[in-house]
C-alpha cells in the first residue's frame, strides 16, 4: 500500500508539524528548511565588491571629509589623493562621451613618507569609501621574469581574487604597491650585474601602470604555456604607490643647496623647513634615488606625508572612528568591564612612541604591552572597571622587552 503521508524530504516532519510544505517533482520541503537553505546559499555566494556606483561619485571635499574620520592630519596628501581619485573615476564615468576628441589619461599616484605615517591607511580608506576592489601588494617580493620570486602579474592576480575573478569588476579597482622604494635601481650602471629585483621589476611594471591588456594567471605563480589566463585591461585600474624612501631627504637637501645637519648655511636656507624636507620632494629626487624615468613619468601625482609629531600621535590614539583606544575599550566592554585611560597615561604612551621612532604603528605595540596582563587576568575576575594611569602603564611597560629596547636605544 502506497504511503501518502506528506513529509519534508530534508527534516522528515509532516505537513501537520510545519507551517508550509512546498511540493517538488519528487519530494517536499518545509518553510524552515527553505529559509535555512537560502541562508546557506547567501553565505556561500562570494561578495564581488561590485557596489560602486559611478552616478554617486563623491566630490573631492566629500572624499577628504571621509578620510578625516579615519586618518589624522596629512591634509596635503588627502587633498592630492581626493582630487586624483575623483578625476580618475570621473574619467571612467564619461569615457564613452567623445568631446572634440579629448581623451583623459590615467593619473597614478606615488606617496612618499616615513614608516607609520598612514600611506597604506589612506589608500585602504579610499577603497572602503568607494567600495571598489582593493588589494595591497609588496614590491619587495617581485623579481624580474625568470627568477625566483613573483612576476609583476601577481599584482593583478590578487586583485582578481578580491572580485571573484571577474575582470570587468577588477578593471575598476585600486592596487596599492607598498615599498616601491625597495625596487630602486641599485647602480647607475646596470650592466655591471643583473639587478633582478630592481630595474628589472620597474621595467615589468611599466606596462601595468600605463595601461595594457595583461594575461594574468588566475591563481598567481609563474606562467607556463598550457596555463589558462584571464585577460585584464589595466587602463582603468588606479595604481597608488607608497614608500619610505629612506635617505631621500639628503638628496632633497643637496638639490636645495641646504645642509641637513651642520652649521653652514646659504642665504635662503632660512626659508627651508629642515624638519620636513619631504614637502619639497620633486620627480627628479625619485630619479636620483633609483627609480627609472619611465616609472616616474607614469606616476605623475607625487605627494608626501609629514612626520608625526606628539600632537598627531596623541590624536591618532583617540580621535579616529577606529582608534586604538576605542578598540581596547570595546574589547573590555564585551566582558562587561569599563576601561578608562587617564590623560597622563595617554601622554606616556605617546612619549614612548616618539622615543621608539615607529610612528603610528608603534602606538599599538605599546598599548598592547600595557594591556596584555589585564587582558589575561580581568576576564576571570568580577572586576567592573579598570583605570589605566601613567603609573600603571609604566609598571606594565617595565615588565616587557620594550623597556629593555628603550634602554638600549638610549645608550
């Protein structure tokens, strides 16, 4: 005798035990199992990040206002980036409109600044605002084709991974190339030795920066003849390069006929701010540092980031939406504990960051050293409030290796 009982093919419940039973060709599914299947399918579906609408392109002032929420200071760099990004995506918005044969060319960006001044954070924040595919790549791992390391095409492989290998979406993305100064030419005479991680990489980057159709191995790695490639046109990809260019101040000082140190001075040296020589940087300084002229020409927008003083570091610690202190306050709040930092404790942390000369990144290391022991102890107690003052912070620092580092640096 046939069984006419209607049950869900997934959970086995009958039509009397569920609110709704949906029939199929060979079975049934209840409303609860259908909802659960929808949630699973939604979670498994990759997010391509293709949410950017050119029709809602923010103006430069709006871009800078957004950057101000996350990055402290660096107004000159913010303005340069805001204008460059606005013009780049405005170019994409009107690319199909022919106006007297005028074709707008892409303007890639290069940022020069000491470590921890916010180069990567600026680029990441802009990509976050525009909701475009964004990837950070380190130039130090790139080598000339045929040598151990990564080809320049690996930059685009990572961008493709961010948008589920959709080349059309990737072609509207942003690539941040960090440590661009590490591929500077090692010698003025490249015929002496093979400079496989210097000028060779710069030559390989030229076609990416200017704009051309690149055959990209989908999963990175080296190319081989039988491999399937994804073609990506880099004409509309914005490249932002960043580097510390350690020692370039001396080249700038020589160009300005100014001594970085010493008592000698020229008549116009009083007009030069020796504490921030990076503000006078010019393309010729990058060329003197070791970037080939073709690379410099394809990075027409040159901006700089100021060294962080105590006031800037103090603001970075507390002011941004995602500031370090707010993160730790939130961590303790999740355990039902109120965390309070006194002003003298914050000033002590800033003083240590200046002492270690690590920029904004040093702030997190110091705060982590101060908070490691309470983060270990307090979740197991019933304590409801923790006040961190200067004395408490100093006591915690003395227990760590950071205090030993401080003593070594002062010797």
